[in-house]
C-alpha cells in the first residue's frame, strides 16, 4: 500500500498548474449519455475517480477513446445496458450521476444505491424525488435503484429541500430531454454546476439561470455531440494556495479560474496572505510570516466551500491565535482532526464545531488518510511539521489530486511516494 513520506520545514515557492476539476468532469462525463453522437471531453484530470467513471461508461457498452493529454472521445451509440453495478458504485458514489441521463435518454436505469462514506450518510432522496416528480417510476430493490419511464420524462417544478450539488446536476441533465419546461428551485450554484450547464448548452440544451438558485430548462428532442474542456479545479487551486500560506511561502497557480474562489481568497487575506490574481492565475505570497487564525463556517456556494474546510483546520493549527471552524454541510467531516492531534495540534471538536488553537510547530508522525480532502490537510500539516510524516491510505488523495507529489515537489516540498 503506497504511502507519502514528507519532511517538513520548507517554504514552498514556485508555479503550479491547476488540473481539470474532478467535480465538473464527473457530471460532464455522465452527460455524454444524453447523446448518441460522438462527443469529446478535454482537460480531464488523471484521477482514479475519472478512470472509474470511464470504466462505468465502458461497462455500459459505450466506446471510450482516451488520448495522451487525457482528452476522451465517447461513443454512446453502442450502449447496450443501463446498469451501474455495485462493484463500481461502491468505489465512487458520484456514479449516481448516470441515473438522470440514463432514465431521460433510454427510459430506464439500474444504479446501485450509493452507500454512505467516511464524511456522512450521503443520502440521494432528493435525486429520486425529483425524478419521480418528472414521471419516473423508482423503486429500491436489493440495494439497487431501479428507475424507468414510459416515453419521455415530463418537465416539472422541483424545489430542493436542501441545496444538493449532484442532485441539481442529475435533474438538470434529466430535464434537458424531458417534454416541456423544468424549473429547479433552491438549486446549487457551484461553478461545477455552471460548467455542466455550459457543456449541455454546447450539446444543444436550452438552459437559463445556471449559477443562480433557479435554473430553467426547456426540454428538447435530442442533444448533439460537442467538444468541451472541463473547468480548472478550484479546490486543488485552493489547496496549493493554502500550502503557500501555511509554509510562509509564495505560490502562483496558473490555468485556474479566479472567480470561483472568492470566499477562500478572502479568508487567505484575513490570515495575512498577500493575494494577487490575473486572468487565469492566482498567487499567494506569505512573505515568510506565520498565518493568523481565521473563523470558517461552511455553506453552499458562493459561501465558504466544505471541500476547503480541512485545509483551513491545518492552517489554523499553526496560526497565531484561535480559529473556530464550523462544518454545516456534512455530519462527519472532522476525521482529519484525530490525525492532526497525533502531530501535536491543539483542536477540540464539539458537534460540528472545531476550536483550533494555533501552535508554533507540529511534529511529524505516522498518520492515516480517511477521506479525500482530509488527506490533503494532512499533507499541508506535514509540510510545516518538524521531521518526517508518513501518510498511509493515500488512495484517498489519488482520487482527487493529480500527481500530488510531483506538484508539491516542484514547489520545493520534500515529498516522495514510498511502498511502506
Ligand atoms: C458534491 O457532493 C461534491 N461531490 C462533494 O465533493 C462536495 O463536498 C459536496 O458536493 C458539497 O459541496 C461531487 O460533486 C462529485 P450534496 P454531493 O448533495 O453532491 C444532503 C469531494 O471532496 N443531501 O451537495 O454528494 C447531504 O447529505 C466531494 O470532491 C440530502 O440530504 O453533496 C449533504 O448534507 C466530497 N439528500 C448536503 O445535502 C440528497 O438527496 C449537501 O450534499 C442529496 C444531498
């Protein structure tokens, strides 16, 4: 089992390129199921979750051709089954994103009910209720979601009780081929939802209001092929900017999207970082200073993203002062804390709130990754800890961060992948 070995104490300095966004690529790959014409998706990140999604599409009989630059051409005209089996779904719950496109385009789908994961129970009731409102018949049989519709789905007015990113994406995709108008209210506004909508529009869908909490879709008879580049990964970008702030260094992230990180950039400035940006780059210069602690409260976009919460717990753990971090989205997203306590962090978790008292130095220790973003925060902590840190179960990291040791190594980090 691979591990990451990191020796702390180096100020990061340099330029790193943002990869394509995992959480935009996954729904966009699912959206290719909505057309039988050839479709090319570009700027895909080379991540395990992307490979899993391509495997899933291939298992349905779709033609999948990947080139060396991780552009993929998909041919859905050869699709011969509408099933997402447990073996694949259990490794990646975002497989649920094929449900809406399959029902809408092929009238049926059997998708294994995604289990919970480390950060929470992760229900999909809002996805299912929305599809039923559009006329789908849905049952859960032997752990599988079995969905079908005679003819086309019908446009409907759907109000989400909770803001759900993939719920919004599933129903947005289903609505593109439905008969009539669909209105999604209290919809997710995340940039990844907007990227999906832009891809669907490039395929001929009629969508307005994406990026607001009310999305209106006029169903069309068919969608056509296109060639579409996935947006840059804002969470990867934010993680590298926090790495500069936590080590007192200076890092510029290029090929990224400045407008998708306002809440994070404002917190980095509050922590004392000098933040500058251009058309497709963002730079954090900490000028050798120790960061100041900041208070964080996660919420749906455009507020502070839950996927950056663990990274800021790491920042606060070596900051001047005390920072309060409140996790409002997922019920169990502080698992990185126990591992950071092993490194000498002073953090107290009560319910969904972590009180982080900054200390001068963390100490390297063997730690274990528990989920994708938590594992990134362990890398950040290890970068500033005294001595060596060995991070186990780094398959969590490989799900969301492309070539993490190469990218951090290029910024001066002492990091390597070891077998044990
Ligand atoms: C997406 O997950 C992202 N994953 C997550 O990123 C991200 O943390 C999350 O949105 C929040 O921004 C992808 O886009 C593939 P939700 P998603 O539905 O869509 C509740 C990462 O690190 N809910 O927005 O599954 C749910 O329990 C991952 O890349 C229901 O109750 O999250 C949660 O409390 C982790 N019923 C809240 O809504 C539903 O039917 C928000 O979840 C759906 C969701």
